[in-house]
């Protein structure tokens, strides 16, 4: 009988402690929301961190994580904020704020995109997530903003890759220049650099054909003729067109001389 009473007492104490813990978590959460609405993001974040362990499995848990991600955003802790929106998106997949969380996961990385001359890993992450958002929500609430921001980030990546390819050309590394310029055209087919890229590719290919060994030179020469022809077809009124037209004529004539004539 004594053991039974002791066991019941332990259960009651544990139940009271649990109830107190949950109540404390709910109170902390409400205080955190009030602090957030007052734009005291430091205090809101502190209260949310205290409340979250006690809100596990409770109705307020998703909102607490959502507020926490926004607190980090407003505190300009952008990478951390992105990770917290990612956690929300992957954990609370039935929550109506899924779309907003996915958009914010990309948008929080947007301010961290570095200067064009620096490594663009963060920019590429943001581009990937913006594309993911537009794939899932092509007509979503944030679709227009996402497209605009994605376009700006893609322009930065295009400038970065263009500068690298052009540097190969300026350093007379013509084979590397051609490879880089071809890859650029595949990745950024509608870039504002497209005309200059096509011009540089043709000229770089011409110089590369001159450097090629005899057994490879004929094939490289054909590629130079092809790139010149492509440029003239796409940009007949370009300032570069006269230069490449002249180069095309000379290359084509040289190619004809190398082609074995059929016997009559």
C-alpha cells in the first residue's frame, strides 16, 4: 500500500512538472511574439530559444521556429536565417507558410551574394533555391520578386564567367578561352554578353587553329569557319561583323586549299 501511494505521488509530481514546463513554454512563446512585434529581435530570439524545447509537439512549435528564422533575418544573420527557414520547410511540410519559407530561404541569401570578383558559391546557392521556388510555385505570391532577384543573380554569375573567359583570351590561352566561351553560351544563352562571347569564341578558335598540330589543324580550322559563320548569321549588323566576314573568307579559302580535289 505504501509503495502504491509513493508511485502515485511520483506520477502526480511528474505530471505537475510537465504541466508547469509546458505552461512556461507557452508563456515564453507569448512573450517572444510580443518582443518580435515590438521589433526587439534579440529578446524575441532569446525567449524563443528558451521556449522551443518545451513546445516540442505542441501547436506553437511551428510558429516558434518560423519567428526564430525571421528574428535571424532581421538581425542580419542571413546564412543562419536561411538554414532556419530550410528547417521549417523540411519539418513542417503541411504548414500553410511553406511557400513563404522556401522563398525566404533564398531571399535571405540574396544580401550575402559577394562582389562579382569573389567566389560565388553563395550566389549559386541562392540561384538554385530561387529556381526551386519557381518550380514549385510558378504563380506564387513571391514569383515576380523571385524572378527579378534570380535575374540579377544570374547576371552577376554571367559577368563572373565572362570575365574569366575573357581573361583566358587576353592571356593568349586560346584553347581554354574557347572551352570557357562555349560553356558560357550553354549556361547563359540569353546573356547581354552573348554577342561579344560569340565574337571572342570565333577569334580564339582561329588563333587556336594556328597553334594546333598538323593532324589537328584542319579540324580546328573547320571549327573556326563554323564559329565565324554562326556569328555572321546571328549578328549581321554587329560592329564585329566586318572583321569576322573578312576572317571567314580567308579561313574558308585556306580550308578549300586543304580539301583534296575530286578527279575529273
